[in-house]
């Protein structure tokens, strides 16, 4: 019974974080000056009706209203529920793997959530948050220069440099040939942040997996005719996969 209640608590906590992630994914790239991280309160994306407290409860709010707005009856994107389920599952997995009192558990959870928000944001809008990428860099350097949690200091610094420099160089070459950018600068910064956490040795595998995931999602998406690919989606997702594999196999 005690284990059940603990898991229920962590699932609820994970759902709350997932709900917060949904808010970041929607609001960070939103160009509307009246919408920021603090206000207005959560609302229906279609009719702008504010959500009640019951509708804000993770899992329950979405399912109780049958994935529709109670005011305008428009369908609510299923990604909101998926974000809550994914985040809750991730938290339960990390706690069972590393323990609840282990600081590394919460560090990895925080890193994974930043990468997840970046990935979904890029998938939906082709935009990445510089603030979140700089936060990744700060976390990576702090964790590795001070404690060598994921990589030795030199590897972390080289990962920071190579992560940015590799994509920057590829883009410069493309720009010389095509007279236009081929990779967004946000992708440089995101890979730099991932490199500062996982080290230079992770850059190659993450870039390869990330590019493959990006191409796959582009091919199967409805907007596959557009020339722009969400590389940040692939990089963010591959960063999560690599990080979880690293900690699982240790």
C-alpha cells in the first residue's frame, strides 16, 4: 500500500511537471505580447476561455472533458495528455533506477525535461529557446566541472565547443554553396548545451541519431513538403535517449 501511494504521488508530480512543460511549449515561442509565462492563466487555445481549477488537474482535466473545451467544444490537442504521461513515466523510471533521495535523479529529470520542451517546441514551431539552451550549458558545466557527473571537465568543455562549432561549420559551408542558412543558430546552441553535459564523445552519436529522427518525423508528417526540418526535435530527443542509456548501463 505504501509503495502504491508513493508511486501515485510521483505520478501526480510528474503530471504537474508535464502540464508545466505543455505551458512552456505553447508560451515560449508565442509572439503574442499579452502572453507570457506568468499570465494570463491557462486557457482554451481556440476560444481563450480560462480553465477552471478542476480542468487544470493533470490527467483528470483532459479526460473528464473528453479532450474537448467545455465552452466551445473544440478538440484539445492530445499532446497535452501525452506530455503528462511521458513526464510521469520518466520520473517513475528515474526514481526506480537511481532512487528518490539521489540528487542525480532530479538533475537528470530536469535536463530531460528541458530537452523535451525544446524538442516539442521545435517540432511545433521550428523555434528553440535560447534561454533553455543556456540553462543546459550552465547545468552541464556545473555538473561536470564541479562533480564530473556525466563527463570529465575537459570532455565537457570540448563538447560545448564542438557541439556549437560542428553545426556552425556545416552551416557556413552550406551558406557558401547555397547563399542561405541551412541550419538555424538555435540548433548550434542546443547541441552545444548537450555537449557540455554529455561530453564531446557524445556529439557524433547524438547528431547521427538526431538527424535520423528528424528525417523520419519529417517524412511521416503532414507538412513533409516543406523544406524546413525540425533538427532541434531530433537533437533533443536523441539527447534524452543517450542520457537515459548512459545512466541505465552504468
